[in-house]
């Protein structure tokens, strides 16, 4: 392995780690369907069939026995998302409302170095996605006033003017342009070793998140800390966790795998401690993966995978968004997005058709994670993709270099429900002839059956990567190389 190229490989990975992944749609909430071009082409089904550096992002065990290599790539995300709302709405703007910002780039990369014939180390950088919306000022939500009330003749027949309940300054929530931008990047240092037919791997992982929330300041009565609710610019969060994996070759042509990740325990977003539950906490939830790979012929591999994500463990994501009272947003155990734990099943096919060309297909289905009662707040984060179809290819330029291409299409998914109307209290002012004073009114939180809010999402991903394989001989110890 040439030292300058090795350093260049690590430099690319370091650079990619400084560019948090821009968000769009995902297979399962925040997590994308895959991270490298091969994974995406197989719809994330390659858990038990590791063949390139980006396999570390899903199963740390797979790199044992692979060639020394460097991989650099990126994905272009093209989502289409928004919502439609009808009826006597209080929280969101009526009509057909589409989010802007339609294109996002996401870099990724990985490096594998063999230590000996049984073990290897590697480093991989990848990003997650799923929460991003940008609604314009023109999506206008009118101010909400209580109805006028006419007193009976015995009380003078006065008409009491309905007080202002929720002001509006334009935008879908009455506070101008609105949306959420959450970006995440992960860097894992991987070590894997084979013990006969068994491979095991462990990958300590560091994580970085940045978050911006806009256009929600009209919710200030409902926040425990209204100064840290919205419109505070980007905030950073740092943390980490551990990923582990196992791969077992039952037969020469049959493999199974199991991999998992602890939560990524993150520092809190102090600028949004009045919006996210538990005073701004947003850990990355734990997950578990299992897979099967079968080679019916030497040039054909069939794959199946399963992933489960534990969203209920993170209150900002898993806690119900109904009901909402004054001072609740951002509180300990406060409201979240109502995301359920979710499962994704995927299948993939790889046909090494000719020496320079490999063809791939995949399909994935994710269980619904948002119920109708939680749709109102999820117009800010419509991570509701369910059905995905994918395909791609690998072309070997020469014995050392290859390129991979993949495309993923997420079919349009929707979730509908009544508007989540928050608790409110106000007062009618009595005229002086009746002695002045006021009449207090309390409106309990409700899922208004006369309203309908429908969030929708579809999207396309285009991925490209370049792989360079170094000499396949075992490398000297790490310290001797770097």
C-alpha cells in the first residue's frame, strides 16, 4: 500500500466526517435504507454478505478477510414531501402545503487494512437522514380567534368580541417560514477477526448532530423554556456508542449474520431545550440487524435482511404528541413525535454477470411508525417511507479499481389523522355596564374529528462510489504504516 494514497484515503474520510449528512427521506425514520452504493442497490439486504468497505456501517464483522481497499462515494437525495389539511384548523395552515429544498448531497467513505489473514481494521464515515422540511412564509396560517358571543336580553344583549387565541405572522404555524433541519454523521473505527467459519467485529463510534428549528415560536405558551423553543439557529450535539457484529458461514454457500448498535448517547441541544423532550435530549436510538445470504451458483447471491429500531427509548422521538398542555414541550417526559419502534425487511439479488460487470436488485418494506393522532407535529418530520425498490451495478475498471452505482425509489406514503389541537384558555371581557371583569374559558386538548391532516413523502436516491483495492497481502502492523 502506498503511503501517500493511504494518507489521502484517511484525509477524505476525515473531510467527510466534517460534513454532516443533509437530510431527506429515510427507510425507517432517521435511518437510511443503506449507506454505500452497494447497500442501497440491495435495499440494505447485504447484512450477511460483506464485500466492500461500506459494509462496516451495517455489520462490523464483515471486513475480516476482505482486500485492503479504500472507498469514496456520495448520495444525492431528491425527496418530495409535504402535507394537506382541511377543516376548522387551529395548529397548521390549511390547504396543500409542499416543502422546499428538494436536493441534498450525502458523502460516505471507508478504508480497510488487513492485519493478517484472520483480522483487519477499518474506519468508515456515514450519515443518517429523515428529518428535514422547509415550509415558506406563503403557506399562510390565519390567526385564531374565539367566536363572538351574544349575551341574552336579560344581560343587555351585548356581543362579546372573541379574544385572540393564536396569533399569526405567516407561515404554516403562524411564525413565518418553518421547518426542521437535523443532520447526523457517524465515524466508526472497526476491528474484525475470523475464527474459522465465524467472524466477529466491534466498532466504537462517535457521532455528531446539528439541529435547526424554525417557525414554531407561536407555541411558546406550551414550552417549559420558550426562549429555547425555535428560531435560535444551528446547535451542535456530540456523543457516541458501540456497534458489534457477527457473521457465520454455515456452509460454503450459506451465511447468517447478526449486528447491533447501542444508543448513541448524545449531549443535549441547549438551544432547543424548550422544544425537545428531556430538556433538548436527542439520543440516536439503538438498533439490531439480522441477515441471510445464499449462493445458489458461484456468480449469484440471494440476500435477506431485517432491522429493528428502538424509537420508544428516545422521548423526543417516541413519546406521544397528544395531549399537549401549557409548559409541556421540552419538559422531562414531555411530548415527542409519537414514533413507534419500526421494522424493515429487505431482499436483494446480486448477479456477477460478466467479469467486469455485476448487477443488483433490491426491495425493502418498513412498518408504519406514525399513527393518525401524531400526524400534526409530524408534518415537520414526515419520515414515513414504507415501500422501496432499488437497483444498481458495479463495473470493474481494472484489477484495482471499480465504480458502483445505485438508485433507490421510495413510493409515495401517506399518514392521515385529525388535527392535534392543544389545550388553551382565554377570557371574554365584560362591558362596564355589567360591572366589567371577564369570563374565563378553558378548551381541553382534542383530536378534532372535523379536521383532517395528511402528511406525504416519496423520493429518489442516486448513489455513486469509487473503490480502489491495494495489494491483497497482509499489511504490517498499523504503527509501522502510519
